[in-house]
């Protein structure tokens, strides 16, 4: 299940990353979710990581969902504390208050997806009883 969730979230992140490069009212410099080029590239990178893990190391999908969820929670906290109404986080990534809320929700959802998706089952030793 974690592999499927990583694929779904990976596709969504890639689509959002691409959407950031297309003028629209949702994601971008003038969007509801304020982003700049680096922010859009981060979305693409997160999506690519999730897709790569899902297809090359599916047993690690749950772990990576949790790791990226934790990263998004840290981003949310940094955003709320450093730039509560918006601006450049660490002078690099454009964000606004709506982004902070989304990052908090994403962090919780990704961690929950990793937890619900399960991890790898321990390997059975040869000759061990079930």
C-alpha cells in the first residue's frame, strides 16, 4: 500500500511542480499558494523522489513518506515562526500563510500515509516456524 501512496503523492507533487511554471491563480508568484522557481523545483524533486523510491525500492516507500512528512512539518513550523504572513523562507523559497497551512497538513498526511502504508515485513529465517 505504501508503494501506491508514494506513486499517488509523487504524481501530485510533480504536477504541482509543473503547474508552478505555468501562469495560473493557484500556484505561482501571484497564486493562492505563493511560490518561486526554487519552490516549484522542490515540488518536482519531492515528486521524483517518491516515484523513484516507489519503483526502485518499494519496501522503502513508507519510510520516505514519513521522512518527507517530517520535512514538511519542519517547513510549516519554520514558515509560521519566521515569516508568518509570507515572504522568503531562509532567503530562498517564496511562501505565504496558505503555504504554511498546506505544509502542516501535508506533513501530517504524509506521515499518516507512511504509517498506514506499513513498512517491510521482517524476513523469515530459513527453517524458522511461522
